[in-house]
């Protein structure tokens, strides 16, 4: 029996509903028995007020701009840890000890290669295919190659497939890039770190040795940390929903990649940089701010606003700092950074954005860094998918290991025609 109860009155009858409490965050009204008690469903398109699951991975306080992974603030993780540490933390619940991190990193490193036949898949795509289209296809196809790890009822299979997904994603993404520029694929070099290996597979060529810039490696590793997980966002919910039917993990992650691609979600980093380039110079910012405020104009400030954050996205603050570090390390600059800084400042002073609590999100500055490193805009969302794979597999594992897990199956408010008789063709 829950400590608190909520009361719902329907047509004069009062029903008590249990109120559940998490370790932090708002309480939730448990409506699982609502239909049985009242014959009614709840209506919440977009799940604006619906907790779809119980989770111990990530906590967000959108009002305060707080993001914790297993209790650790994202700023501390971004500053002090590595992507491999964060991956271990999300998967296992605790930060790894030194030997645990070594073993985990070694395991991931030993799964970085792709089955050689998968290379044929790439050749089937047009050269100008979007990397996310390739990622969806190739990741979904992994289930055809790794039959030995698709029994989701076996914890060992789940572990191996999770490691495979995390390990192979950089190889898959780098190959998508190489294919688009017509360069040969590079095999992984397991003497390098996870992130350095990805940089080399992306920017190296077989004819020369590739020196990984330590500042770039650190910056990209930090970007991966910032994207590792974000509780029940659209793509993670997609992975959970796909997984709830018992689908294999490779298919579930492919579903997550498809969802992430959209411009309202992971595609926003690409859209944000395109927007900043279109604005071009600070004097044009007011015009774009007016457009974003105009109800008759579909234009939105990309990289601004968030379903959960009604305060500064803590990841955007780390991103902004990382832009400067990368510029300094590479001794480069980009006029879009100045446009971004001034756009942020002007928007935050504007009543429209203040009233609607619209702040820069993680995507606002990430494109500026990725572009300085040398990634084309089409690769941005692929990098997001690479990093988010850690969160997806951790959430998927959490769901499958839960003995109370059931298939996700929302209900609806039907507004179509009521029952009517079929009309033969000559009577319509
Ligand atoms: N520019 C201008 N106005 C905006 C913006 C924006 N970027 N974002 C929201 N608004 C306005 C909406 O027009 C709406 O106004 P209204 O109440 O007068 O109708 C109000 O703010 C609320 O917006 P919703 O779309 O209802 O908020 P929701 O929580 O559904 O959407 C979303 C959040 C999709 C992120 C939205 O802010 C947006 O489209 N932002 C731009 C795309 C973006 O940056 N996406 C990345 C999200 S982070 C991530 O996925 C990693």
C-alpha cells in the first residue's frame, strides 16, 4: 500500500489511486488499475505528464537544470571522467575501480571489428546517403550476423550484445563517413582509446599514420559523455517500446537511431549549425529572433528549448566551454561561434524566450565544435547516436531485467466513424 493516495471522482464515484515516490523528483499517480476501476483511460499525447517506467539510471530536474547519471552530476562526469567510465557507470550502477575499468575497456576494444560481410552493405548505399540512413540499416542488420547474442532471456547474451553495440558503433559511423567521401575503410586500432580510435577511423587514411590531437580526443570524449543518456527521451522510449515486445537488441537500437534522426530530437545539432551559418553575421540575428517568435512562421531557433529543461541545459554550459578549448587547441576560429554567443544573449533577454523558458540545449554549441574538428554536418547526428547507444543499451538492459516488464501498448481516444455496414461498390 502506497503512503499517499490520490482521489479521483468520476460520475459521483470516488476512486483512490496510489501515489508512488521515487528517490527524487515528482511523485507519480499510479493509474495501472484505473481502467479496471473506472472504465476510463488517461489522455496524454506526447507523454507530457506520464512516467512510462521506473528507472535508476538518470535523473533530470528540468526546472533547476540538473542532470545526474546514477547520482553523479553531468558537469563532474564531463570534467573528470572518460566516456568508458560513464558507459560502465550507466551499465553497472557504480563508477568502476581501476581494474574494472581496464577490463571493461579491454572487452569493448575486443569487439570493435565488424563482420567482414557487413562491408557489402555499405556498397549498396548511394554515395550521398545520409550517415543516419546507413546507421539504421547497418545496425539493424547486425542481428543477422550475431545470432549468438540475441537470446534476450540470457543475461550473458544481453551483456555481449550490449558490448558489441557500444564497441561497433564507432566503426559503423566512421565507415559511413568514409563511404560518403570515397575513401577506403580503416580497421580499428585497438591500441587507441575508444574516442581516439574513432577519430583515426574517421580522419585517417591507410597511406599515412594519423596523429590524434589530445585536445580533440578529450573534447570529443566529453561530447560523448554529454550525450550518453538522457532518461526517457523519444529515442530511448522508442528503444524501450521496441524492446518490450522481445525484439533483439540490434533491432531495438536501430529503432532508436531512426527516432533520433528527427530534427526535433538528435537532428537538431545539424539543424542548429545550418541555422547559425544561414544567419551568418550578428546583424542578422534580430530578424531570425522575430521569425522564431512569429506564430505564422514555422521557423524555430534550433538548439533552443527542451521538453524537460525549463532552465539552462547543463550540457550546453559544458559545450560552450569546450568550443573555446577546441578553438585554442587547433588554433582556429569560426564566425558562427560569435553568432551563436550573440544569438544566445539576445534570445535570453527577449521576453518571448524568457516567458516560455526557452534556453540553449545541448545541440546549440555541439555543431560548432564538431565542425571545427572536421565533421560534416551530416555526421553530427551519427555521433549523437554513437554516444547515446550507451544509454539505449543500459535502459534496454534495465527494462529486460525487470521481472515486472510487460509489452508497451498505449491506448487511444478514438474519434473515427462508429460501426457502419459495408457498402457495395455501386452503392457508394
Ligand atoms: N524557437 C521558438 N519557439 C519555440 C522553440 C524554439 N526553439 N521551442 C519552443 N518554442 C515555443 C513553441 O512555439 C511553443 O509556443 P506556444 O506555447 O506559444 O505554442 C512553446 O515554446 C512550447 O513549445 P512546444 O513545442 O510545445 O514544447 P515541447 O516541449 O513540445 O518541444 C522542443 C520541445 C521540440 C525541443 C522544442 O523546444 C523545439 O522544437 N526546439 C527546437 C529543436 C531542438 O533544438 N531540439 C533539440 C532538443 S534536445 C535533444 O533532443 C537532444
